[in-house]
C-alpha cells in the first residue's frame, strides 16, 4: 500500500496548477471540483517532487470528461439564461445558480469528548462557513477535563458550549436537539474539517424539497499520510459517491431489504435534519453508537426510522466535509471492529423495534455477513489482497459481537437514567412549526385512492426551467421532454404528492442518460459525433496537448549495472562495450558477477575495461549471481541485464527515466531478436520470445488484484535481460532479493525475475514497461540449446506459480497449473491437428513435459538452497559506502581514456 498520498482540491473554473512540494509523497489524490461542485477523484503520480498541470489536466479529462459535461449541462439548465444561447463553450464559465430565497437558521452541532486539539481544528473551519444564520453548538459528552470548555470560552465566544453528563454519543445528539435554536440541525464530528459551502449545500436541499427530512453529504479524506489512513479510504471510507441520491421506503410502507443497510445513505459525521422531524420519529437511541457497548449504529438507526415513517432522505455530495482518518493501525483495527459491532447492534435494534421488518433485518444481516465478510475472507484466502485479512476478521468478529450487545446497552441506558435522570422531551418546537410539519411535510397517505393517479407534464428544455407544482394529488409524474417542439424523451419521478424542484428534475434528466441527446440539440450535429465534439471543447479549454514524455531522472542519481555472466567471454566483451558507450552524464558503476569463477574466462575480459568491478559467486544459479550484484551495488537504481544482449547508446537513460515517479519501483524494457537466422531462433520468437510489445503499460496494485481466477501474469511484464530496480526494494520487508530456488542454473528453470515483479506489485508499488528502452538479444542458435531453454522455461513457469502458492498463499496459481496450462496446451495441440499452427508439436510436448517436471524440480531447488544457503543481506548504501570510488568508473571518464569511442553527450 502506497503512502503518504497528498490530498488536494482541484478547481476546474480556475487554471489547473502544478502542485509543488511533494517530495516524500508517493502519489496525489485530487478532489476535482467545478465551481465548487465535486466531480470525482483523480489519482496522479508524483514526479520529481511535483505533479504538473499537464499531467493533472490529461488525467482529469481521461477519467471525468463525461462527468464534467453533465455538470455543465446541469448548470446550464438551471440557469435563468435562455438555454438556446448556451453553447458548451459558454457553459464552462457558468456557475451553478445560487439560492435566492431566505436562509433559515441552522444549528451546527459538534458532539465531542476530551479531544480539544481536534476540536480547535474543527471550530476553525466552522467559524469560516459561508452562511448568514448560524447557531454553533458544542456538546461536551461526559468529559473528564475542562479543556474543551476552556477552548470554546477563550477562543470562540460565538460558540455555545453545553455539557451533557450522560455518556454516549446519542445522548449528546439528543441534547443538541433540545438546545438547538435552528430549524435545521447539522451534525458533524470533532475530527472533521467542514467545507466552506457545507451548510449552504445542505440547506438548499431542504428549502427546495419540503418532503425531505434528512440530508447527508460527501465525506472526503483530510489527509492520507499513514498506511492505515490509506487502507481505510481504499476500503470504502465514508464517501458515498458524487451523484445526488434520493432514498424513500416503498409506497406500502415496507422497506426494501437493501435499504436497511442505511450505511449506504451517509454517516453521522455529515448529516442534517429538520428539527421538527424528531417530534414524529423520536430521538436518537442512546443504547447505540460510540460511548456504549454497541460502539456505533446510532446514525444508521435514525436513517432507518426517518425512512420507515415515510419521509425522504437525500444524499447531497455538494455538502462536503473532510474527515481525519485514524492514523495508527491499532486505531484502524479498533474502528473496523466497532463498525461491525455497531452495524449488527443496529440490526438487532431494528428487529426489536419494528416487528414487521424482522424478516427483512434477518435477511440483510445474513446477506451482509456472507457478502461482505465471508466473501472477502474467501478472496483473501484465494490470493493476497491490499486489505489485511486480520482487519476482515476484526470486522467479522465485531459483527458477531454486535448481535448480542444491544440488550446490554439498553440495560445501561436505564442505569444512566436512574443516575442522571431522563432527557426532558423537546418543548422548544413551536406550535406553528408542528402544524406546518403535519400538513406540508407529512408522509404520503397510503390509503388514498390517488395512489393510482399519475400526472403528465411537458417540460420544454429550450426554456428556463421551473419547479413542477400542483402535484399534491399525484404520487408519480411522467414528464415528456422537448427541445423546440422536438421530443427528446420522457422520465418518471415518484414525487409522492410533493412538488418537483428544478434540481431534482435536472438530476433525473442527466441520470437517465438524456444528456447526449441534449448535446445533439445544442450542437445541431449528428448524435454520434456529439461526444467527440464535447471532448474537443474540453480539450481546448483545458489546453491538453498530446503528451510528450520528458521524464528524466536527475543526473545526480547514481546507477549501478548488474551484469551476470557464465563463461561467455565474447558475448560479455560485446555487452561491456555497449555499456561503456552509453550516452549519460550520471555516475554509473558496472558490476560483473562471475557465476563460474573456476573457469577463469571472465577476469581477462573484465580487465579490458578499467573501473568495471568483478564479483565472484561460485554458487550456480542466476538468482545467486543477481543477488551478489545487488548486494555489491551502491547506486540508487540498479539495472540488471545479460551478457548476450546488445544495447543502444541511449538505452540507460530511457530505462531509468520512469524512476522520476516516486511510486515506480521496477522498469522493464523491450527485448528484440538480434538474429533470426536459424529455425531455433525463429521458433523461440513463435514461442513468445522475450519482447512484450511496443506500447507502454503499467502494472499497479489494481492490476495485481484484477485477476480473480488465474495467477497474476507477471511473466508478461518483461525479463531481467532488460530491467531496472529501485535499490530500496531489496531491503523492503515484503520484497527483498531474488528467490534463490528459482531461475536459470537451478533445477527449477526460471521465475526469479517474475517472482520479484510479483512481490513488488503485491507490496503496492508500480512496474512500468517502457518499450523505447529496448535491447537486442542473441537467441539460442541450435536445436539442443532451444530445447534446454524451453524445457527450463516450462519447469520454471510451474515452479514460479507453486512458489506464489507456498509463500504467498495465492491459490490462483493452482488454477493456472491445473486448469489454465492444460487448456492452453490442448488448444495448441488442436490448432496443430487442424493445420492452423506451424509451431512444432514436439516443442508443445516438450513444454508439457517441463510443466510436469516443475514440482519435482522446485523441490530439488529448495534442497540445494538449504545446502548452499541464502544470499547475503542488502544494505542500503550510506555516504561511507559511496566512498568506494576507486572501484567505480564514471562512464564519461572512461570514454576520455578511450578516444576512439564516441564522445559523451547530454
């Protein structure tokens, strides 16, 4: 899991900036907004401590073009300006329409307990809210100190402070209802930072929709500085998406089973209610939520009650707060456990309080247990996941505990009421408010015969939109949409005897995918080219050009080249000539690892190249040799290559360039055939060769988890004939050096490189395949050599998959061995029998034989490693280690000693 990640806001109505000062960050998470309206997230790489405006613009358009266009259309349709005059170019600068009515008084209630530092950050943001009528209330719940009271009285005189002695978050929420002066109560927590327009966004929904009794909002992360914070956010966090959603019970009063999972509606850190609703549905259940043995569920249970009593809840993503996730792993684990406990305590509470919903609660409890907990455990059993399995177990344990906590919590409520007395019923709601609540905001009449009546209305989209009124006799409205007399389509809205606001009308139109037809009318061009036209407008506005790669690793970054060899002096000499001829200004050390020092063939060749270091590794095996070179290296980047390759002079700078990104730990390049003169060389290319194509691609943690059935195909990512590594991975506790039991020179055959790729991506990092960094490989020329090579590859493929199963409990590998490979070979045999393949059947049978020999070969390799021991430990180079300059050659200096060679250029 990559961390830390910088969290920023990106406002599209202003020029997109280059974000500087990102040294130490592994990535950037930007909340994309258009005139303050959230569009979505953009995740961008950090390159040399910055994220450029060009990168952000390109990623935003790639990921959110349609969302931006839809928001522009929403702004245009809600504008008093005549829509006929609105082109997409004009819409870009058009902000959403501001509410022009009278703002009601709002009480912002912050329930807290002994967290004055968090409280200070929270109140600083609340004090800056853009809202004219605020009543700010802090409810201090059974505090142990006077710190919060002193903070409020000393620094925030405009804030009211109330002490609630009854311990439990829902006691504090209920006290806020009693103390509130506003018509609307907006609840938040002390560990959040509210957005400037948070309250306005909440209130606008209430003022335009009288049937709505509760509104929830978007929760985004305040920071992602630690791994637990990233884990929590990647596991779902508190956010519920970027589209407005309406939630209501069925017309018969029954709740859809899925709606009982009210956690999908929002969270208690960002929820608001009409104050009068509590006189109808009751107060928060003090047996639930933080401060009780249930540890949660109070907000979920209140959402349920509001819906059950026939009222609507809206999720409004424009109402944004930023939550400070738990920073330590233990805090996260405790929170995850409490989530499970609170959810099932809420299920128990609902089943007890609403007998008609008991079967529904039972069903969703069983469904959630298996879908969320058991399913994730099964996935974690099949293969490694980014979310630790002990956190899944923690939530499952909490769920089981939650089934039995509610009765205990109810007994505790009675004890508290005996000790402190019960909260007095709300006497502050005025009679005219109650009457208004009972008349204009009452739930629909289920017994009314008007349930069968559907209103029909026409809306002209070429005219300014108005709310649809006079719908009190109708439970549903069918709306036909026209543009200049032409019919575009129709939508159905279940209005339930209430008016349909302009915002709801627009949201429904866009959500029914009528936006493309509307664009067709605006542009007056064919519908099939509307999308391209809209994209062209956005591309021009954001000044997005075809990206030209200008990545370059700083010259001060030292590079080591790890060249393993085994008695091929002529090939080695050619490879070393290519290495010292590289065009680079950076310090480079070249390390040759002799994997057969007894022969004496390698030292004379290395002696021809002053400054090249020679390391001996007598234990046979490419992994042993590579590891010896990694341990001896002093560069921040270590490149691995083979002695039988020929390298272009610009290869080095191309393969190290992607390391300018902080999240990139491995870069591989293309491997092309140097010769195709013999049938064996040609058959090796038909087998698949070593090249991986001509398109750049990345393998990320998301890629790693995208294979639900079969093994992660890391063999498609390249090979260590042409691969570079950030040296820090060799000391990473989850990665380390190459697995000695795999690779050429061992009975297992190959797999040492693909397993290192596997471990690195599994640990949360990125591998980049850069085809422009290509090398030329000298394939085996004779039949016997080809047979040995393919036999070794086939053994190694099975050995690699068995290793991921044994070491990483990745059961997908067994599916590949027992299902994937047989299917693959049967298909190839069938193609050969049908005359559709010229790949020799003898080679197919050889590969099958190699696959069958894989398990035995891996066992032999493990026995050998046990006898000969593991490689040493990689120690990151310090300043003292880098003083070994007598053994390090700067390639530019080497070239000065060899005037016949081409001069170095930048």
